[in-house]
C-alpha cells in the first residue's frame, strides 16, 4: 500500500532514504507541479508593492535562499507588513533542542545552529506540516523560513504544505553577485561573532553559485502562484 503523501512521508521516501529514488521518479514528482516564471525584483523600487499585492489572508510564503542571505532578517519585517506568522525552521529546531536537553545550562553554553541541525532533522520532518496546519487556524498568512535550495525539497513543500493554501508565494533571497554575497555572509558572521573556517566559507559560496544557477534556469517557480527573487536592498525597503 502506498503511503499517504504528506511532508513527512515524502521527505522520508525521496530525501532521507538509504535507497535514493531514480532520476525519473524525481523528475516526475517535480514536473507534476506547474512552473511559473520567477520575477527578479533585486534592486527594483516596485518590489515591495508587487510582493504585498501578491499576498492575501490565505497565503503560504516560502522565504529561502543561501545561508546568511538575509532570510531571517526579512521574514519578521514582511510579517509586520501583512500581519503574518513566521515559522523559522532554525528556531523551531533550536527550541526543540533546548527543550529536550538534559543539561539546560550546558546546552545553552554550547548552543549552535550547526549542532542542532544535525540533531533535530527528524523533529522538523515529522512535525512541520502539523505545526503549519495548526497555525493556519489563525487565518493569517504563514511565512516559512528555511534553506530549500534543492528543487526536490521545494517541490515536496509545495505538494504537501502548499496545497493547504489558496495562494503560494516564493521569495528567494539571493544577492546579484558572488562578491556581494561574500561581503554579506562575512558581515553577518562577524555580527554573530562566528567567523567561518575556509572550508565552510567555500561550501557556502558553492551553494550560492548553485542558487544563482537555479535563478538563471528559472526553476524556482514549481507549484507557486507567485515567485520572486530579492536581495538585501529590497529587504531594506521593509521596516
């Protein structure tokens, strides 16, 4: 019997598995979703107006992009404008990690998002859809913040969570150049007093290049009613 399609089951079947599905299976899963064009709003003065006009009460908004690209900074500013609810995957994981740590003091002292991400993936996979479904009862736009730069994972979000909403909006945070991204990344790391090692920095730059290729290939719009790319210039327009 085929398992019911939901976020947990599809993530476990297609992503978190020791027997990865075939390329044909993945392509079929993704391309069953309609694909719309992604609008590049970076540095455009009309960006704020277009984004706000695309959002109604029953809207699901996915804010994602490379690490340290301004997702968690932009989300609360957008939420304030639309009276929305922010669900940030990093902070969900942090809350779970601290709540279930035996030694609370040690957990707080040794806290890092890198560490909790390794220990709380199963919690997110098993509970994310349920959390969003519960928050949806408040009849406000839902903003999910995460790092969904893999097309398959974005498709899973849209086929399972996105289907609960009338409108779905993708807002992909990504600077226009790698040089601008490096400057932003290092600045945010410095603010957090957490400068990266060379391997970590190169890995994130590689992820930025991959994210940029998705924008250029117009592959971000699967399953959405609106899809946008923004940068920190646009984010700064929101108070």
